[in-house]
C-alpha cells in the first residue's frame, strides 16, 4: 500500500464504534475517584507526545477520540504512517490539565501498540516489495481480545492486508470443521448453502490431496498450512495448473526471517500471526509543557 492512501484510512473507522470503545477504556482506567485530577485541577495546559524509539506512527484516530472525549484538542506534527526517528515531537495536546492526565496512559497504551503493529507490518511489506512479489502479506485473527479494531487498522497503516476481520467476514473451514462435517467436500457444500454467492470460502489443507478436493468442491481460497517452502511452491504450482482462479495462501510458522522463502509466482497470500501477536511496541511519552523545562528531557532546565 502506498503512502498516498494512508490519509484515507481513518475513514474506515466508525465514529460511534470508536466513541464506545474509548469510553470503556477511560472508565476502566478511572472507575471511581480521580485523585490525581484533584491535585492538578482544571487550568489549561499543553502536553507534547514524544516518540523515543524508531517506528511507524499508527493509531491516530483512537488517540484523537480519547482526547476528544475529554474535551482536549490534538494537533499532529506528523502524518499517520510516517516512519519516526527518536527523539521527536509527534503531537501537541491542549486542554484542562486533569483531562490531559486522564487520557495520558490510555492514549499511550493505544498508540504504542498500534505503532508496534504498523512497524512490524511495514517491515514485512518491504520484504515483499523488495522481491517484487505480486501477492499480499496478511495478518490473522490472532488479535488481542477487545483490541482487534486497533490492531487490524494498524496492519493497514503498515501496508499489510487484514485477512478476515472476524468469523462473519469469510467462511474458513479448518481441521475441526472438516472432521466434524465428515469430509472437505461436505463441509464446503454446507458452507455454500449459507454463504451464498457473496461470501468467500477458504479451506485449510495439509496435503495436496486435501487441497485438490477443496478446490474441486468450490473453495475460493486454499490455505496450504505448515508446508515447507519447497513443498509449498510445488503444491501451489500443481493447484494453479488445475484451478487457475483459486487463491493460494501459505500459512503456518512463517516469520520475518523466513518470509522471503514463501513468496512465489503461484502463491497469492502469505499470512502470519506475528504482526498482531509478537510485535514490539514503539516507545512514546507524554509530557506536560512547563516554562523552563525541556520536554525532551524534563530533568534539564532550559533557563539559565
């Protein structure tokens, strides 16, 4: 995904959904008295958001919504999707000081994690681009409960595909579905009865025989699960020869270090869970601006 689309991604986020999410986050963080708010009061102040480790900025709509709920204004110095180098000022936040501090930790928790996902996603997408590969690198449904919207959004900011969002987004038939239904053909036929023409069907396959049966039964996407790279490319080539319109996905045990070996002319999608399950957060801090104090280093006075 090119940078020209990054500015449009926030339009994916339903404002009512985000409002309900951030209200729940804020209520969780302050379930009763705001003791710190009593100490600082309601005078108007400004705070700076500092990035202190390299990464890709993501999570802006959620950060904005948190402070909007607290009647504060956020002024961004950097566009979402931009790579950041430490130490830099990313945003200025203005409002009543107790409200700034009510939102501080919730907003930091969100943006550090979202930026971590986007940073890892950007690295994976860059690997695929360097190989001039035609397909998509995708995340999985292995997300943090209650935080899926943020993590899936961050994948897009980083340049990865989200894969299916939830169980209702696409019919994926895995081993437990197949064993319970009896066989692949029966499972696909049953899925077609309820999915109709508008919902794609994907089948997880562990052998070329299973993949051939799934494609013949009418599956739209074949996931070759836990195949070694050489076996993967051989199976994908055979399937494309017989079923040229079937989408071939590789998944299972793929990492940033091994991604390149899974990319090939007959593989359309490579999916992995590390982007939403094993990512490293990006370090941000939130500092109230005070005259005579350097926000980059609050222990150092800027006055003589």
